[in-house]
């Protein structure tokens, strides 16, 4: 074999190996979704799922925003679910989509690195369609299983950034997600906490940032009570006591005897 032919074969082998290496590092694509790639991402790893609403009137408009430079700066999400239940994937699960922004949830502060972002086709003033919710439950089942994300680690954008965001809002059916096994939710009877219970500490244990306490309470009310309001009350204290027991591994046992929550503890000003 001539030196020229040997060199040509060597170059072909190098090219083939390079092609195989490129394929091995290609982003994973979810077979549940239509691949609609966005350039607005970089490397990341996921520990929770953050839900958003698009605040637009169509999935097409949301796709245009999430796949462009956008007037307010580039934003993206890993997935978009249309009102009709169609799932689009914009960014690989392995990469960091630009969806969460500033905020924190418990000890996590770089939420874009720590989360999967899912945009829901909803303008913020309407009920979430059942096909959309059905697809969301299917997608959450896939993500929590495949990426080993704890099923309790499903939150809203407003939960991690209550001073800036209000999505997915009080109309989002968190209870329905909980019945399907996703998100954190009160379990069993709600009991009055024992004397000395600090609802603010419990709110922080759940994950809420407390730099602006009225904003944190507003997000908590949207998520757990589907209502407005910026002041904690006795029902909030019972819910927080229940959630804190779950997180601390104490189950949902009621205090015995059940004591009324202190009004000052429930509604006192931020310190």
C-alpha cells in the first residue's frame, strides 16, 4: 500500500473516531417531547423541578420568546407544555436553561444549575387545562425517575423568588399534583402546633427565602391555600407544622395535647 493511501486511510479513521466522539457527547433528547432547540443554555445538573406559566396566549408565542434573544434578555426552559398537552423540549436535561434567575430554595442558590424548568402554556389569568396537567404529570414521572429527582422537589417560580415572581399562581392545582405523588403537601390531620412553635423557622425549613417575609407568605398562600394574603394565620401554622414534621422525619403525628398557636408567633412582624 502506498504512503499516500495509508495516509488517506489514517485520515478517514481519525474522522470516523471524531464523529463517534461527537455523537457520544450529543445532548440527550427526551422521546416524550418534540425537540425544539434553544441556544440559551450552558452546563448544569438538576436537583428539583421549577414550574412556570408562560404569561402568553399561545405556545407558539412562548416558543418564539424562549428560542430568541428576547427584548428583556434571553430566557429559556427545558420544556414547554401547550394547552393541548403537547410537550416541547427546548434544552437538554443535561444543560442549564435560563429560567429561574435570582432567588433560592433552602440551601440552593444557583437555581438554574440545580433545576429543570418547565413552562406551562397559560396566561396567568385562566385555569390550567386538563390536557396540560395530564402531560405535566407524565413528564414529572419521567424526570423524577430518570434524573433521580425526589418527587417532593417540585416547586413554583414564585416559591424561590417571591419578591419578583408570581407564577404559576394561585390557580395552579398543586393538590392534584400531590395526589399523583409530586410536590410537598400536608398529610393527614392538621393539628395545632405545640407551644414555642416558630412558623417562620418552619417556612424556612420548607425552603422559602425570608428576606421579604410578606412576599414569602404570599407565595406560600398561592401554593398551599390557593389564596391571596401576606400574613400568617393559625391555619398556616398548622400546615407549616405538618410540613416541617414531614421534612424532619417525624411523620404527621399531632401534638398531645394540641395547643393553640400564639397569635404573636403567627402574625408578628419580621425581625
